[in-house]
C-alpha cells in the first residue's frame, strides 16, 4: 500500500501506512524506528489523524515517548520528518525483516 500511495503522490494515505508501521515498530520494541516513522507520518499528514489512526497512536506512542524520553523522541521524530517518505522507503526492507514474525 505504501508504495502505491507514494506512486500516486497520496501523502495523506501514505501517512496512515507509515503510522501503522510505527505502531508495529513500537510493539516490537523498536522505539527509535517508531519515533522516526511517526515523525514522517505527522509531516506527511499535515493535520489531525483519522480516528482509527489516532486511537492506535494513543495506544503505542506514549510507550515510545516513555522509553526514549521526550527529547530523544522529538529528535527522532524530527529526523523522520526531514527524511520524509523517501527515508521510509529506503528503510523499508530493514524494517520488514525486523518486524517479520520469527
């Protein structure tokens, strides 16, 4: 889905895919990846998250902020925002292997 939305230049729906990846990274304990992905999603979205996405983020984001600390979370999120969708796509293979069931 992410590649399709990127090809269509549909940043809002791409943001929802990236946010889902962030939640998966958080659930897997990959807190820095999660923070960067949420930074990218927030930058792409440029507005409030849809209700379902907001509920998922509300469940996982506090865990990541607590694990990293707010300063480190903000730093990673800024890195993700600056990297944008290209940064996510570059890291997608690494993330897919890291998040794959063992």
